[in-house]
């Protein structure tokens, strides 16, 4: 496995297998592990616990664009932590795709729509959009996937279980005030 950074050559880049035609991303929190694998393009995934979002105002100032902060103000108080966690998982997944991590500048990535244009990610050399998807997550968690190629469907497997095709096709919904806040 290679971890060479595509920007500076350091040993902290996106993990990849030399010569492989697939790409993958991994995220975990507590007892949950998410692994995303695609056969074309690049992928990033993130999963987070909603209850870890304790200081909504401070975190919002640190990671949201001005438009996202304005939108957060319209979200009912009890749902703000969940909305912020959903926005963060989208940002983290997108930053993983770019290989820039936090250098991509989360305060510059407006993830309310279903895609990010390449111009939306400073210093990223990608030429096409980043597609954003909210994934099913355990109660009290949010999970998102970002990919440089559209994702038509997902398969979900649990340890001890068998893989099943997701009942619905993937789509890139807007991150609305109520989206992603139900448990």
C-alpha cells in the first residue's frame, strides 16, 4: 500500500494500492466501521456520532461556510447537532477524495447541494465534480460518501450477515434542514 502525498510526496497521502483499478476509503467511530470501494474514480467516506457535536456554535464557526451557517440558523434547535454532523461527514468525505484533508479548507466547502464543483476545492487538481451522498447509518450517527464518479447503488453488509443490495438507488439530495436528522 502506498501513502505518498500527491502534492508534496510525504508519507501522509491517500492510501492506495499500486496498479489497482479500484479506490477505497475507511472511517470508524466507536463500534462502527465503514469501508467504501469503487471501481472507477476516487471515493471518500466518513461516519460520526451525533452526540459528539456538543458546542454547535463554535464548531459551526470553525467548519461551515457563511451560507451553511445562515442555513443552520433556520434548523430547529434540537436538530442542529444532527444537521451539523451530517454536514461534517459530507465535508470529511469530500476532503478525503481530494487527498488534501483539512488543507482543503472545510469553511470553503459548501456541501448543502449534491455536488461540489472542482473550483470549490482550493488546491485540488481534480477536473470534475465531487458527488455527495448521505448513507444509512446506525441510530445516533451520520455517514456520508463522496466520489468523483456518480454512484448508482450501494451494497451493505454487516459482520455475520450477507451483502444486500440497497433498496433504493443512490441520489445526491440537498442537505435540507430536516434531511439526515431522523433516527
